[in-house]
């Protein structure tokens, strides 16, 4: 795989992560607005449309691209990465974020059917999870390798 430039793969991975995070921060907010609009059919419909577009255009595709480029990065540097404790911590965080992603998508579909399985306030608090995961993942990747030397 000498024809693959590691830095280009890393750049695409980072761009995908930024877009995924943006989507993961706005998608729950759209669900909160949908839940709070109970009874206002026009607003509920608008929020359903916005959440559906966000899911289809941003959240799902960028998660897939993030994973694809991340797996390629792992493949390209496996000999180094497999020995790095920060790497395994980051993998655990990405798995947690992916699980949260799946839960949110399921929640969005439930809310679009008119069900109210969660209080808006609780969802507002859960909306902080992607950012918390991102903070720890960035610290693991950026800080740990330099403190270990």
C-alpha cells in the first residue's frame, strides 16, 4: 500500500471526525426541539425533516467515513499503534461514541413516530456526551504520545 499517502488519509479522517462531531452535537438538539414542539404539527414536521436530513447527509455518512479512514490509518501503522496504550483508550472512546450514535439514531426514529421515550431535559444533558468523548480522545492522541517520551 505504498501508493496511499498516510497524511492524506489522516487529513480525510480528521475532516470526517469534525463533520461527525458537528452532526452528533446538532442531531440531539433537533430531537429536543421536536420533543418540545408537542402539539405543533408544522414545527414537529419541520424538526423531523431537519433531523432526517442531518442523519442521512451528515451523521451517518461521516461516521462511516471516519471509521473507514481510521481503520486504514490503523492498517498503515499497526506495528506502532498496537503497542500504544493511548491508542486502545481512543478505540474504546470511538466505540462508545459509535454506540451513542446508534442509540441516537434509534431514538430519532422513535421520536419521528410521535413517541416520547425521553424527556427533553434529559436529552439536553445527554447531548454533552459526544463533546466529552471528543475531549478525552483528543487528549489521548495529542498529549499522551508526547508525555511518554
